[in-house]
C-alpha cells in the first residue's frame, strides 16, 4: 500500500505552461536490466547482442534469419525494433508514445509484423493485437476492443495469427486482480485462439493455455500450461487437425518449464526452466519425439540463464533470448536520471532512482529516500542533472521525504516496524537540506504510525496521517486483501506542536498520503470502500470532503497538486494483463500507473504505460536540464525472488483442461 520496493526509480514530468516549466517527480519500480543474447546449443557459447542501460528484450527472428525483432526502451518508450543481421542496421518499427508495444512476431516474408500493444486501452481491456505493414507504414488493430489478447505468433504460411485471450469483460473488475493472483495468473480464463491477419475467422483453439508457438507443420501447436496434478507448469503440444484435440505433455514431471519456442522442422522445443533453489530461469531444449530435456550449459559447465527463448528459424543451432546483464558490467550503468517520452502536450518526463522525490525551493537539489539498501533506506540529495549524489541522513526507515517550500527543512520518518500496522512505531523527524540539525517532531507520546507528512505552502504547518486515537488493524490482511486500518489526517505546526485533527475515524477505514495546496488537501482514503483506496480532497479545516476518483480494486496513492491548483497527479492501479504472467518478472502483479485529473474529478488522463509500479509522484517548478549526468550505479543483477512461477504454484489451484472437442455447428 505504501508502494515500496527494494529497487526503484523516480519519475519527473515537466509541464510547460506558456514560458513557465512545471514538473512532477515520482518513482518507478524496476529491478533488472534485460539485454539480448543468443547461445549456440552445440558448444554452449553465449553472445551478448545489446549492452546498454536501456531494456532490450522479447526476441523474434524472421524466417530467413535476417531480421531480429525485439522490444526496447532505448528511445524512451516501449517500442519495437529490428536488427538487420546482414547490414548491422537497427530500425525503430513503432513509435507509439505513451503506449507500450511488445511481443513482435514476423509475417513469413518479413514485410509485416503482429504485436501486442496497450493502444486503445481501457480499465477492463488493457491489450490488443495489431498488424503493421512495414512498407506502407500502416497499423491496424485486428482483435475486438472488448478482448484482452496477448502473445501473438504468426503461422509459417502466414495464414493465421495465434494468440492467448482473456475474457475480462465477463468478470467484474473488483475480482480481476484477485483472479489474476489466486487463479494462476489469469490462466483460469485464458484461451488459445487464432484469427486471420485481418482479424476475421476468429476461433477458439484450446482452453486454459498460453504462449502459443508454431512450426512448419500447420497442424501442430505448442504452448505452456499448468499441470494441476503435479502442481507445476509444463510445455504441451496439440494436433489441431484432430476431431478430439488432446494435449501431449513434453516436459518432465519434476520441472517447471514455460515460454516454449519451436524449431522450424518441429523437432525441437526450447523453453525456460525455473530453478526452485536459485530462483532463476535456465534455458533448455526438448526433443519432441523422445521428450528428453537438456539443460544448456556454457563451456565452463554453468547453466545458461535466460527468459523467453526463440529458436532461430534459419539455423536451429542458435537460440535467442534475453537475460539480465551481469552485475558490475560497466556498459550497463543505470544513470541517476534518464529521459522518457511524454504522452501529453508540453510534458517532459524523466526517471531517477529513489523514493519520494522533492525539489528544494531554489531548485538546487533533489531530495529523496534511496533504493540502495534492502527495505526502507537513507535520505539522499543530488543536483537536478543527477550529479553530486550524497547521503545526508543514514537511518533505516526513512521511507518518505518532503521539504519545506520556504525554509529548506526536510522531513522524513523513523520506524522500527512496517508502516502498514497502525501500531508501528513510525515517527516524523526534520533536518536541514545538508542533513544537519535533526529534530524529532512526533514521538510515541503523541501517537503511533505518524507519517506521510507534507508542508503547507507557507511552510508553517505539516499535514500528515496518524494512527492516534485509532483502532489497530493490519492494512493488508492477507489474501484476499483485508480491511484497511483506521488512520486519520492531522495538522501540526512545523516544529511539531499544536496538533489538530482534520478527519474523523470512519468504520476502520484510513486516510493517507496528504498533499496541500492553499486550503485544500488531496489524499487517498478507503471511506466507503474497505478494500481499496480512492482519491479525495478536503479543506484544511475538515470541511467540503469530496471523492474525486473511486478505485474499483486496489490502491490509488500519493496525490499531489499542480502549482496552480488546477490538477492533481496520482498513481492508480491498472490490471496487469498485457503480458503473459509467466513471461516477465512481476507481470501478474497489479501495475500502478500515473494519472492526472482536474481538481473537480474530471478529465482524467493516463501518463504512463509501464510494466511496473509507478508512484511517489510530486510536482516541481524547475525544468530538468537537457544535458544529464552519466553518473550512476551499475545494474543490480536479477533478483528473481518474485518469479511468478513460484508465487502462482503456491496457490495449487485446479487448472489444466486436458482435452477440448471441436464439432460442426449442427452439434453432431
């Protein structure tokens, strides 16, 4: 609920109004740096193809082996690219800012591509499949607006496009996230389909399955699914020409095997194998005839780690994949600030690593809590261009930061417990911008769980949330989410004196994340909706409370007023359904995206289309320099502890449908 993770990035948005520039600072969860590789399955030699701070992932190779298609954020958005192996040229195939394009598949002659995109997104249907004619530069959606279709693959003869679909419309949005997490990541209602390249003749192929893969035999289809008897994920094959379609399991009973790709001659499957002990994925091949699985190893005998392999159609000795660039690689340093494409007119965006960023009143420094240690961490400052990174306060528990607009005093928290407990010993402290003159503003005598403070514009007062006078509840409450603990909004003088309560307790609900503009406070609350947090506003005297946005399931967090008081930026949950949940870290989790909304609750606009959580956004009146510092940190490696395979398998739900029937319309 506090939108925290070990490794994060900040987000800056600069809004240009006439000649004046405004900005929004925020956070983005990201904990890996995928790069493209290929491996020779004969000798195990691996080759790194891309090497940069930007993500490059999800490979697809054209049938003649010339073009390597992939997803990259190198031009500050999730778009599709092609690397010509004959000429060495890299071409950007799509430019869909702010939408996310991914999972490219090639038409047999390389003249067209099909892909998944968040274009035309809605809260109920976040992804669709599109076809682009590369010569004509024409793009068309081929799936219904109400469907949620992912993982396309083009048949070798070019007549069909296979995909996985989720019928989200038939499920209430309130149950969607629960369904994703407790029913094996959406596979409960995911079905393999196929359609013509223009979207016609759409038909069901096989239920409860994902990640279709094809070979030159048009009747064979490969996919991954869940073996409910053995409680693990497996790779299967079906012959769709049969009247009774039976799934043949190809992978061993003792391994989790996912994201298959097939050689052109249909003889070999490549897939990722999940290692329960190391929490990593390794590449393997499976002989389709004998079902023998072979883990790929380097010449040193080490397993070849990798995600979403793709067998080269022109040479089956080579398998393409993506993997985290190794820690310490000097070419994959993550800078403190990077640029990102903007979805709105006169908006610029930047990502920076850290939590709860705020800009000093004179624009000289950015202050934030960092992601440089496990859990909640210290307080840092750096220049606007990302240079001169410094630690100003070392204390585990500094998970929120704010700065006075008039005095440069910084407030943060101390804690000896996780902040989602009402009785956690969370207190607010203040200090100068250089970390000197640390003072306690709240103490156990004044209440427990005091946090998320924000200064009024004159710098004289701090609005914050507190568990004082509130019953003790756990915020999360297990699965499904439990009712949220009772916390209320308070105001105190900047020196910690003269407390006064703004909101009253209401049925075990909570008020949180206040931000002040003039005499108005924007905040989030579970009032009336005990399993979610919606966006609200209220005057500092406690009057004129109004709900601006009802979050139907999940938590809206961290609202912040624009300097003119006309807009509020906040983070709201979006169903994470534009990925196969087994194909990307954290893909089955809720994805919080950044939105802006008018002060009266109208004209809500989505700012980010990301694969991870975005939050901690905050406005600043200063523009980020065009020339950014290259100072930064080497990539942090690949913490796969959140691999969805391990998380979903613990649910142990009935899953796999082992046969499907196909019959004439007459019903005979």
